[in-house]
C-alpha cells in the first residue's frame, strides 16, 4: 500500500506551548486519518516537528503490522528535521536525539514499513498546519486567564 503523510509541529513562542499533527492520505489524495496532539508548554518548534514525525511513524507501523507492506512518503515543511532525519545535519539536543532514536528503532522493528522523508513548501502543508493550530488554539482557550470583574 502506498500512502502519503503530511506532518507538522509548531510552538508558539519557541519555546512555548507546542503541538504536533499528521494527515494520512491515499494516492488519490483522500484523507484516511489525521491526528493532532497538544504536547505541552515550554517546548521548541523542532521538538514539535520531531514529535509529529514520531506520531506518524507509530501510526504507520501499526498499519504495517495490521495490513502488510506500507510504503509511505512523509512530507514535512521543516527542512531541518528532514535533513536531521536523513543524517545530513547533526541532532544536538538530547531530547531530539532520543526521539530520533525511537523513530529509527520503530522503523528497524517494522520491516514491512518503508518510509521516505521529504521536504515540502509550507504552503503545501496546510492540512497538518491547521490541525496544529487547532490544538494550540484549544489549549489557549482552556488556559485563558481572565481577570475577575471589579
């Protein structure tokens, strides 16, 4: 099965509240699944982007275990994460090294899952970006501190 996955992560403030998302589509562009997750406050954009990749790989590993061979093109608008994953740039932050280790281990443990991570322009990543912003907006709404009226 050939699928396409758009991933995105974002942090408001960098560091700040962060969220991650992925959108899984078939070869006709039909959305098969999507997921967003609020990650917490005080996190970086790069952490959010790596978390989106990890979430997508975990979902794809599940599908490969259930349905057999999955060939996925994962699309990210973070050139940094794409280059780090493809080992062209070093990953310096220990937290990101740990996420990368888990992602690579998950891929190694799932031989029926083949992925290719590619960079796309931000404008081509609107669905995943919208989910990230929905998660961040919902968190801000839940945590909005309003002053008591006098």
